[in-house]
C-alpha cells in the first residue's frame, strides 16, 4: 500500500529544485570563470541533497550511498578543475 507523500518534503524538494535551476542560470551567465565553477559546485551539492532526500522519502537507504559517492566525485572533480584552471595541467 502506497502512502501519500509528505507535503513538507514535497515543498523542500520543490525549493531545492528551484534553487538548483537558479544556480544553473548563474553557471551559464556567471561574470567570471570562478563564479561559474562555484555555481557548478553548488549545483552538485544540491543534487546530493536531492538524492539523499529522495532516498529518505522512498525509504531506500542505498540512495544515501549513491549521494555520498556523488559528493566525493563532485569534490574530486572540483579540485581537478581548479588545479587545471590555475596551473594549466593536472600533474
């Protein structure tokens, strides 16, 4: 038997999706490269929160593992992008 979704969680999900869309607009229109990189990092963080919230709502704890993996990937990729931006190479 399927229960109806909690209205508070639906509201929080909607707010997170709206914030994610606004951050993606900043990533496309950012005045500098660093603003765009920061916006992509924030979008990744909001995606991690949405995946964890989806796992909580659907009572599937394995989504938390996916969210943690995505957070680690987001961190490593951001470090790599910033290093390439500053030094021109990864090595």
